[in-house]
C-alpha cells in the first residue's frame, strides 16, 4: 500500500468537500472510506492454510472508520488533513456505530476479529446484516426507556462489498430465501493481514416472498424465546455460512472432504449458531453421499462451542413442533444424534435413568447446548470461575464420559480500540516509558512497573482529569446535564439485567442520600454516579429499574442537601462509541453481579486497562483481575459463590429488611409513594424482592443480602480517594496489570488449544 499516495488522495477528497454541515461529514466519511477500500484491495479470501470461522449472531463493531484508519497507520495524518481544511479532527463522531449486537457477546466477537487479523491468522466472522441494529434508547419525561429503530444504513455502508456471485439459497420446509453476503475487511493493525467479516442479508428468492429474516436484531431477552423468526435467523446465517465455507474448500481442495477439518475450524459463539452442525451433516449426506456416521465424525472434528452463560433461562431449547415445521430434516438428524449418544452412554455404563440428563432430545424439545457439547471437539467457558461452574454443574455428567472436552479461555479485549484509540494520552504516557510495543503485545505492560515514579503519577492524574473533563463536556452537549469533573467518577455501564444488580447500586446511593438528609456523611467525597445501558424492550423489570434510577436521580440531583455531593447521571443510548468516552474517565468500575452469574464480563477489563479500580464481587473475570492487580488495589465485597450456594436454599430477605431500618427505608421507596408508579412497575420490583414471583423466590439475586457489605466497601473507596496520589497508584497498578486481558492472548489460546493453528508473527 502506498501510504503517501493514499494520503494525497484523502487530502484531495477533503479539499473538494464544500458543505461543512452534517451532510458534508457523511459524504466525507463515505468518500474517504471508499478510497481506503480501493487501497487495501479487498478482493476475497482463500483457504490455502488452516482457517478459523467464527459464527456469531452478533458483531458489535462500533464505529469502523477510526479503527480502520488506525490499523492502516493513517489515523493521525487523516485527522491533520481534516484540521488543515477547517474540519474538527473528531468530526466522524457524528457517524453511527455498527451496532449489530447487544452487548458482551457481540463485542467479544468484534475484539476477536481485530486480534485475529493483527496476530496474523486466518480468522473470519460470519453473521447477519441486520437492516436495523440494536435500538436507540431515549428517555421519556418520566425517565422510562423508549426504543427507536437504528437505521444505520442511512450513513451509507462504505466498508462493505456486496458479493452477488456468492449468494446462497436457503430452503425452509415452507419457503425459501436468498442469502446475499456483504463482506467487510478486518484490517490487522499495521495492515499486514486482512481478514473478512461476512454478513448475510436475506432477500426474496425468485418468485418468493420476503420473510424479513434479516430485518431486526433480537434483543438479549430470555423471556422472548421460542420465536419462529429467531429460529429462521439462526438457520439462515448458519446454513449460508456452512455452505460458503464448504464451497471454498471444494474449490481449492476438490471434493475429497476427508481433509476438511485440517483446513477449517468453526467456532460457535454460544448456542445461537448450533444448527450449523446439523446443516453440515445434512450437506455431507445429501450432497456428497456420505454416511451419517462419517458426517457426524467430520462435524466433530471441525466444530467447537463457546458457552457464555450458566443462567438456566438463557439455555436455548427449540420446540420440536416448531422446529419440525420449518426444518424437519434437522429435527431428524438431531434425533439420530440423540440415539447415537444414548448408545455411547450405555456402552460407557450409564444407566437409563442417568441418561436423561444428557438427552439432546429433552422430551419435546431440542436442547442446543447438549447437541453442541456432544458433537463438538472442544467446549470452552470464558473465565476461570465460569469454566469451573460448567465443570462442576452444567456439564458435569458430560465430562465423565468425555473428559478433556472442556477448557477455559478467559475473555479479552483489544487494546487498540480500548486504549490506543479511546485514550491516546494514557497510551502515550505508557509508551513514553516502555515504547509502543504493547499495542501488539499487551504483556509488555508489566515492564513499566519499576518505572512508575512520582512524575508518572503526576502525569497519570492529569490524563485522568482530562478524560473526566471531556466526558463532562460530552454529557453536557448530549443531555444538557452538568457534572463536575473534580468529583469521583463511579461508573456502572452494561446491559440492564437483574443479575447485574443495578438495583443494588441505586439502593446504595439512596442510602447515602438519606444519611445526608439525616445530617451524616460529613466527610463524604463528592461523587458522580454514572449509569449506562439498555434494557431489552420486553424485559419489564429491567425497564422498571431504568425508570427508578432516573427518578432517584431527579430526587437526589435536585435536593440542596445532596447537591454538589451526590450526582446521578443515566447516560442515554449507551453504545460502543459512548463506551470509548466512559471507560477512560472512570475512577471506579462497578462490577457487582451476584457471585456465580456473570460469565466473565469484559467491560471490567476495559476499565482496568484505563486505570480504574474495581468495586465488585468475586464473580466472572473480576476474580482474575483482582488476582493480577492485587486485592489491596481494588474494592471487593459481598457473598462469593460458596456463600451463595450455602445460603440459597434457606435465604429469606424479610428478617434483614425488618432488622435494618435504613435498608427498609431505601427499599421502601419502591412502594411508599416516594416515586410515582402509575404503571405499577416499581411495585412489581418491590414484590420481586420481598415476596418473589411464581418463577422465583424473594430477592433471587441477593441484593439485600449484599447491601451492607456494599455500602461499607463503597464508603471505604470513597475515603481512599481523599489521598489523591495513593489512590492514583492503585489505579495505575490496575492499568499496568492488564497485560493478560488482551483479546490477542485469548485468540492465540483459541488458535493453539482449539483450532490447531500456529501463530507466527
Ligand atoms: C437468546 C434467545 C433469544 C433472543 C436472544 C438471545 C440472546 C441474545 C444475546 C441471549 C444472549 C445474548 C448475549 C449474551 C451475552 O452477551 N453474554 C455475555 O458474554 C460476554 C462475553 O463472553 C461475557 O463477558 C458476559 O459475562 C456474558 O453475560
């Protein structure tokens, strides 16, 4: 690539762009992006060397232009060109995110693609080109969430290439559609390697009807299961991907499929694409005349499955009537696999009764996780504790029969986006001591330890201050809310879920507020509590939690007693680009899920890398984070998994509520008229905590149990911030201990332990 020539071309584009309104920015964005596409010459991919294919219903890519320019090594030059011609160097902030995902699982897929291309292996992504991505969140007058469609394609899609010649027909029992691939380049840092993200768009086949399969992204909402359209989506992209992968293989290796797995490994991102397994078996049988056993063995050698949750309600099971109605052959294959499994189990000595726990066909439902565990060569969890839970409970029986299938690969994040791009000053500060090598090898971070002197601490404090000021400006611009950058920034950003316990956080803030009203907490250091996150549109309790937080903010922010000491902001429409401003500005990272519920978390790593302390429970990757960064540099509280398991059966929150008047007062605000509750949703939350519901006991997530421990820990953190430099040292210790949490390390482990791909950088 001729960088100088590209930059001259970009200069020309910017120079000739006259209108400086938002239309001007959009056209600049498209012109520059297309020019880059010409230069990288993204023509397609081969299958000469071993390749991993990452199948995922979600890719939460965020804004593409900055990361692509950075990978090509022209980000800074391009910004300079923009400035030279009178544009804001950050003008592309008005360009939308590629929000084709919900949260952690989708963002992980995006980080993995970045890492695969950067470390130089063949790793391609396959997903769905949703017409509308994750909804945009707005708050109405009363603080409730409203959803607006995310019509991202109005900005154009300059990074995609439509490949008409590689479309696939996807056949259901009752209809068929065309799957048309749109390929995006995944540019490795330094532009050494370019991989591909292939997103399938559904279109009517000749004479057929439009089923609207790729119209919408399903929100992460376990109550919304069983939708035929969701199953169609899964099959649509899984089948299209399998067919295109197999075709590429045949083109290069002929139709001897016995070597297929030596060239292709397929990673299933949770159970969402598991139907790809039966698709491959069917293709091998029907189109290549192979036996069922041969086909199943072939599938076993190339498929692998990553589990991202242990929550029972999120384990996918498809009703056989529904499945048989649109994919009868797949149901038949699943039944055959189930019988084959039973034979293996009985050979292994499992009695009929014990076998029920394994059955792929669970009475009238197909259990997707079991199908995956049975067929796949490798199954992995995403943090040590999560894999431990899979080993000891969810998949325990399986491991007796197939020991060695399960392994742990702790999640990671790409430091290119989550430090270099979003916090160039901190990146530069670290680079000034150890050089820039850690942009490709985050483990080098540890080398800075002996170089942390007083000067470094000064500079770190300055950088953090600058990030906080920038965030404050941004929030003022976006939402008209003023926050004070000299206060402690305590940030809780992630999807809204009961198990993530945003309720625990807001309860504790209400507690602080009531203490202040009673004349207490004289030494409390002024704190800004920032929330961000979306609730699935159909998840009533999560939406009630948002409304409650917004109403509590209204109360607390407007009371002279707490004014200047407590401030709450719920940032609207939290997304990847917003995240890039929030992580660098945090003093405290709030990670307070009930122990045993958060598979890993990856936001926790983004905070850590940017130098925030973790205020959290012993859950998910928090445990590994604290192990690396030192417990003394973090704020850990509450029940761990052992304790939760011990108390679960006999837990009753009512005595707690009665004995602890202050807790009672806080929780009471859900039902005592402190806040208006016309739709009864706050009352429903109150009931869930105190009485339970048909499907769960009271306080299912132990919010009240952990309340006091949380308050205590939070107050300790608050006190510690009074000593600016010692506290900054804790923050720094976190940042420089983040070396292992790079997605480069994670992808290397997948390559090494699962895919059998050698990484030679
Ligand atoms: C399922 C059925 C119907 C409709 C939607 C869904 C659905 C969609 C998305 C179920 C789950 C998801 C997303 C799950 C997710 O993001 N899990 C997170 O994965 C991260 C990466 O491993 C972990 O860090 C988080 O702990 C985990 O919660």
